[in-house]
C-alpha cells in the first residue's frame, strides 16, 4: 500500500509570498476553511505537536457540525502542518477518519498550496468523496487563494 492509495487532494498556485500564505492559514482560518455560504468557527488551533485543533462548521440554515476535533502532529512553519482526527486533545482515541496534510512551497513568484486528506482505508476515502470532498475542498482552496492574494496586495 502506498501513502497515496487513500488520498484526496487539492492544489493551487497562489500569487503571494509564502509568509503571507502561512499567515492567512494560521490567522484567518475562519474566513476560508469551509465553502460558502457555510462558515467556520475556530474553537482552538494550538499549532504545536500534540496541540488541539478544533473547528465547527455552521450552515446557512442553522446546521452545526459540532466541534471537529483533532490533534496537531507536525508543524514546520511556512512549510507544512499535519493534523489527525484519530485523537482528541490529551491523546484520547476517537474514531479516525483522516489525516490532513497542508503543504506550502515556494514556486516562482508565489506559493504552491496543497491540501491532502489521507484516509485510513478505502471505505473512508469513498465516504469523503460522497460527502463532497470535490467540490468542497476545491472551493475551500479557491477561497484561501483569493484571501491570500488580497492580503498580499494590501501588504
């Protein structure tokens, strides 16, 4: 089995320096994290290995996903963040769905952003597809790109 066997990902080139892309990712997640008209509410984002990551998504008709809780596994500032929902804060096991890998790489005059969802098995991968990984994560990446480019233009 290869790492890519159960992966889904989106990628885009962002016309902004990696420092700005990183700042938008770390500081403005509530503005780009889920497809509009839904909105994200960051409950906690402790960017260190073992830190808590918790986000709630709120829909236009009162829908509420409740906290989507996970743990930060790895942080390389301005390069990569890895999170998993296999654990809640305090290393409490919970039913795993995926590990998310967020990459930020310098590319030309801008940044190559890649968001990857690595699933535990084929069933979880198919479930994520059915839940709308595409177009949901595609729209998230477009929103992120636009916010980064607007932030770079006003910097």
